[in-house]
């Protein structure tokens, strides 16, 4: 185990992912974690992340000197590096020249364990306004840049390493090598943690925990709940019941696709209940224009439908949630008092389901790791690599009132868009893309007829964390083909537009 102490940096999760990519298990904790807890866990290494503060200011996040005296290797990154120096008696000051972006780093100590197989100069990602003006005693400077005399420093005897740049981001070309060097050369981790072992062990643990108990799962067809359901099914077979609510706001054919995989004719041993609640949702949404109100209605109705099904089943012992690691971290920074975000597909946690305990088989995994487990388990690729899809579904991709007719229009347009992106090989290179139905109608001409029909908006964005995004460059030919197919094949559409807005100021979805 390697632990990452989070000091509020924007790349904290990336650090943990990079460590795991070295096949070393890693968890993130808040910098507030008690030293005794760290001692109990006895990690093989500790990584301190970056953060937005200045370590010499009074209320800045800090850690006691004892952390560096445990004999456990520590790697400080950016703020973490500055903090290490500050706490151990070095000096950190505001930099005259702030460095931001790709920077050439010159390595002074090429035989450093951290820089094994790293070239010099090497391109690294810098982002700092403070700098280490004097290293703490026992440290030697191991790298510098034109503007920064201490780009890296180390105290080899005490296994303390400070790096001013960000090896965890991909712009640091040899960053992966550096992190791999830290966990293998310095911490001595074997790198034996793998996904196939995860699936096998999890199935075994679940089986032991559940015994003869009954388990209920709300299946959305998204990758997280699908992988969770398959793990459970492999562990306990028909003791598991999955309820899949088709709210009529899914993408084209999606309900049938989910049923084909999880239903009676699918390969898995479980009880599958599909609730066709389309009409019920359309009725509730009739005449409602306001986005937040729509979201609320969809969320609440979803819970009600799920509860009704659960009541038919009666008391169960466990409720399965597809919570994944970013949900856990975002909800409480992991650590001593990790508040579990009640992960859900649409609204919230059901109030009236009679269960004793929640089980979350994926709560230690990142999304890409969940996908790997999904593939290991033999879940179809189209499900494993499914586009992120919001709980309220097409309800927030139809601006204004939702009707069955509008759902059909946006489903058909979106299916064409996805087909053509697939054909162009872009389905996995763009972060998220979809069609939305604007509430705008305009005049057009088709054949010799005047038309007055809807406009479809196409959106494609690239994003790292879905908090910010930029519009993706989809080739003109692809957009033209999609446009021509949509206006020709989808009734009631006579115009197609491409949304170039980033987030901020836009959001990814339209409502
Ligand atoms: P926005 O529109 O907020 O979307 O920029 C960011 C990401 O979150 C997804 N999204 C949702 N996912 N329930 C979900 O499960 C929701 O209510 C919801 N709203 C937005 C959206 O698809 C994008 O990936």
C-alpha cells in the first residue's frame, strides 16, 4: 500500500491513478489524517500532493515533522515538496518568476533513484508561484530549470524526495517513469496488484459476507451498476434481484440492450425485473418547462418506481450501490471521516426499501479500473465503454417540455451521431458527445415544400474530470455527414447546429 496525502491539489486523484498504473495499490487520505492511523496502515510509501496554498502562511495545510521520521519513503509534489522543505527547516518564498506549463528540467543527479531512465533535459509540467529557495539540511538539489534553482531535491539516506513539478500529469513526458521509480526503486513495492485478482477476490469476499442473504440492485445499464451487478451475480447468483427502471428517457434501443444482457436470455444468473414506466414519466413531465423542476420530477419518480418494485420483493438483506472511488473521495476526501456519497442513478437513496446494509463492491476503483474489471468479467464492450449518460437521461437533453414525440426525435438523431462517430473511429477519442433537441423551430425548405421544424444541437467535448471541458474538434466531414443524415432521416428536424461552447461558461448537458 502507498498512501497519497491530499493537500487540496487539483491532480490528487491523478497521483493515485499513476501509482495504481504501476500495479501498486494506493489510497487517498486527507492531510488531516492522524499519524497513528498512518502508522497502523504501515504503507510502503507516502506521496504528498500539490495544493493551492503557500506553506509559510499560518493556516495553510501542514503535517507534523514526525511524518518524515517514520522511516517510510516520502515523495512531495509541488506544494508537498515545499511543505517538506518548510517543515524540515528549508526555506520557501514567493517566486520572482512563476512557472506555468511545459518546462525543460535539467537533471543534476542522473544517478538519483527517482531519475533512473529519465533523460535530461526532460519536459515537465510546472505550476507554482512559490519556490524552494533553500533546501533543508541533509538534502541535495537533484534538478533545476532556467528559472527555478530547485526543481527536485532529495535526502537519499532518509528516503525523502521533493519534486517541484507535476510528474502525475501527462504533460510531464517522463512522469510515469519517475513515479514508477519512486514506488519500485525507493519504496520497494513489487507491483503485483492487478485487476483480475480484484474480481476474483471481490467475488469471494462478497460470497462470504452475504451467505444466504437476499440482495437488491438498481441497475441503470451504466458501466458502474452493470459491473457491480455482474460481480454480485457471479458471487451469489439468483439471490440477487436487479431492478431496471426504463423511464422512457434512455437512448435509442438502450432498454432492450440492457435487457438482452441481464434478462432471462442473457448469460448471467440473477433475477431481472424491467419496469416499463415510460408513460408514467411522460405524464409527470407534461407541461413542465423548468430544468430543475424536470430533474426533480424524474429523480423522485425514479425512486418511487424503484420503491414500489422493492416492496413487491419484500425485505432484503443488502442493497447494492455502484459507488466508485472518485465518489468516495469527492464526498469527504477519503480518510478518517469519509462521508459516503449516496451514489445513485437519478434521485437519491430510496427511503422505503427494507434493507439492512449497503454493499459497494467498486468503492476502491477508478472508472478505468471499473472498465477493466468489466472486460475481465466478459461484459459486452458497448456496455463497458458506454458514454457517460446522466441519470435524468434525455430529459435534460430536450430543452423545455418533454413529450414522447420529442424523445423519439432526439433518440433518432443521437443514434445517427453515435453511429457516425463510431464509423469515424472517434467514439473513444472524444470525452462525451451527444445530440440534444433545442426548443427552437425555424423555417426550411425540403423538396419544394416550406418546413417549420426543430433544430438539433450536436455537442462533443473533451474533459479530464467533467468539471471543466472544451468543445472537441470533430472533423468537418463527419459533422456534414451526421447533419445530412439527421435532416434526411429524422422527421421534424430541418436544421443541425454544432455547439462550440466550453464549460465554463456552458455546462456539458443543456439543462
Ligand atoms: P454538466 O452538464 O453538469 O455535466 O456539465 C457534467 C457531467 O455530469 C453528467 N451529469 C449527470 N450525471 N446525473 C448523473 O448521473 C445527473 O443528474 C447529471 N447531470 C449531468 C453529464 O452527462 C456530464 O458527464
